[in-house]
C-alpha cells in the first residue's frame, strides 16, 4: 500500500512522539495519530497507566478523540497510524469505527510478544477473517523506533 | 466449564438487564457484569451510542468500572459475563485486564454476523492463539435472550 504525503508526515510525528516520550525514560510508550482529508486530526499516546482502563491504548484514545471532533463515531475515510502494530483489541476497535486503512511502525515479528494477547494470530489472519476489509502498511519509520518495542523490552 | 452459584446468578441478571432494555423498544442492547470472590461487582450496558466511543461495549465499560472500584487494572480472579459472545475487541480487553474466565449468553453461531468484526475467527481460534489462557462457557440463559441478537436483528 502506498502512503499519502500526509500519512507519511503523520507517521514521522508518531515516531517522534514515541521517541520523545521514551527519552523521558520511564515506560514503553505507544503513540498513534489519525489522518483524514489531508489533515492530521489528532495525536495520542497510551493512557492505560493514567486511567487504569485497559482499553485506553493510543489507537483507541485517538479514535475516541476524533469521534468527539467530528461528532460521529463513524470514522470511515480516516487512516489510523500507530508506532507499533495495533493489538487485537485495537484492530477490533478500528473496524467498529469503520476505518479501513492502517499504517504502523514496529511490526509484530520484531516486537515483544507481550504486546499482543493472542500472539499466534497475525494481522494476515485478521485481514482474512474479515474478507480483506482493511488495507495496512507496517514497517514505516520502523528503523527509528523498533528498539522501543524489541523483544525483551517488556520485561 | 461449571459455573459457580454467583456466576449463574450474575448471568440471570445480565439476561434480565438485556431483556428490560430491549423491552424499552429502541436498540439492540448488550449487557455485562463482573463477578469476583462471590460478589457481583458491577453490571453495565453498551454505552457506544451515549459516548460516540466505539470501545464502550458493555464488557469494556464493566472492566473500566471494576478497575475504578478495585483501584487496579489487574482484574485477575474476576469472571466476565456478557449477554452475547464478546467480540474480538472485548476478548482482547479481557486478556489485557488479566481475566481468564468468561461466561456469555448468545453464541456466535446463533447471532447476527454484524456483531463481530472478524467473523471468520471463532472463540476457539482466539483460545488456541493464546495457548488456552482463558476458560469460557457460552449459551447460558441463551434461550431467554437469543432473539435479541438473532440473524437479521442488526438490520
């Protein structure tokens, strides 16, 4: 899948955001953004720690914020961008929001298994299980951020 | 899997709750509860419509509330109960919360495909993909509530 210029710019910012937060030294931080019609509508980070709500992954936070901005939960026409391959929960939320385009940095093959809850299912399995209802591109800006999520990072 | 007495009671209430809301006539309503140590900690309903947040399925709402009550997002030792088989997003959230026991009413085989976003993946696939890290029992109180979620209900 070929990225648009604004998607490529959004992924640079998503990566910058993850690197900035990671440089602060504490947690492993996941970041996300949403693009629509040539505009980056939001950037977000994982807020699970801040809220105690396990659903507050960066992608879900971003989708909730865009729904507020647009006044609808139908986010069709949006692209979801994430620093790390979205987990199974986030892929589900993406599909509930009607998003059919997702771009991410670190790919499952190169990240810690702890960042997935059904690690033996791959994005190809999810793609097949909805008759290919979304398009995706992984590995974007991966060289800059893969070390944040690498095997062993979660322990 | 054999239900405990409190789990069976919680499922009766989850079904009652769904039937009550459905009787009000508007939407298809999904309900959930969480049990721990012989107590029903919360009952919840789908709040997607009220919040525009696609993640606010009844199960996710219930988990967020219990995390608030217990002061931790680690919900290990809890049982998640739902009127309809949890979707892929909710199964993911359940695993992020550390819940390894789930009980539900209407089973995927008998409900509208629209209630799943990767309908060709079944709960057995998710079970296998995490090396059987959770136990489940479907079909509880199903005879009372299956009609709410039956094929065609979503259209």
